[in-house]
C-alpha cells in the first residue's frame, strides 16, 4: 500500500511539473561531427564521422533566466578513424570473422586504420542561462554537467595492407559507459507565447577512454618501442597498448520547445 501511495505521489508531482509554467518540454534533431583524439603520438586521427542526435529535452526554470536541463537522446555514428603507425592485436575482444586477422603475434600491420561507428543512449544534464526577451529572440548559454551516455552498438572497419574488413561487431572493444564535458550556446525564437524554435552550437569531449585497453602493439626490443618493428627479427615481441582515446564532437542543435 505504501509503495502504491509513493508511486501515485510521484506521478502527480511529475504531471504538475510538466504543466507548470516553469517547465518546458521539447524535441531536438541535431546533426554533428565527431572525431577521436589519442594520447599516443603513433596513433593519429585521419577522419571523423558525420552523425545525428535525436531526443527529448526538458527545462525547469528556478528563475526567469536560469534553468536545470535534462533529457533522453540517441546519438548515431559517433567516432572516427585512427591510423596506427605500429601494428598490433587491435579489436582484441571482438570476433573478427577472418582467419587472416587472428593468426600470429601481429595480426594487423603497421599503418592500419581502424574506424569506430558507435551508437549511444544519452542522458544529458546541464545548467542553462538565457537573456531577457529581445523582440522575438532570447540568447542562451548552456553548461552540460558531465552528460552520461550508454553504448548500445559499436561497429568497426579495418583498412590496411591487403586488409579491408567492414562492419565488424566491436561492442566488446568499446566501453559501456561514457562521461563527457562540454559547452553550448544558441538562440531561441518565439513563434508563439508557448512555443520557441531553438538553434545552438555545442562542443563536447569525453573525459574517459572509450576503448577497452586490452589491445597489444608490436615492438622491437633491439630498436626500442618507438621504432617501427620487424616481425622477422628474433627479438620481435608485443606490449600492452595503453593509449587513451576520446571522442570529441561539434553539434548543431535544432529543436522546438513548448
């Protein structure tokens, strides 16, 4: 009985909040461009991905010009391409479905390019500050408060010497959770007393490495870890690849608020 009362109280509170003049609800359809940064200077980005974000947003105004923002969204085709100067056992947790990629100490060659295409469910939370209305316009800035994302799907491509494999399932090689920081700004255009069109530009960058860090890279003990390896050398071996890779993005947020 107590549980039912608590649930009813929660739904009544939620309903009152949604119909409150201090609460606004809306939708976004936002194209974005993503890329990958690596902490290892032998792993370099070569291209980014063009993606899309869809979702619902809510704003609760505790003051005329200040609001807490939250929502639920889907981010598609996030990631980019990294070129590995030194070959190694990358996508080590995934079934590459190709016997040529799963044999030997060094299954992928020097100069191989790995493409990541990741889908996330995003749970954004932020603080929004806006100006007073000027004609039909308001200008705003928004500071995301460590937006969280959950990986729902990850696909990958491998391209290198005598290798071209596409659309691999690499879920096991991408971390389940993502945490980011960012900043955004934009404009609201009021088309009625209760409805506004929104356009804004947002920058976002991951705080934690999105790769699983179980890969190994090929090295040559006689030449040193930073020298291109020679698999024919008797001293050829592998070491753990511990680079930190993070996804950055620029998003053009387009939406409507009610």
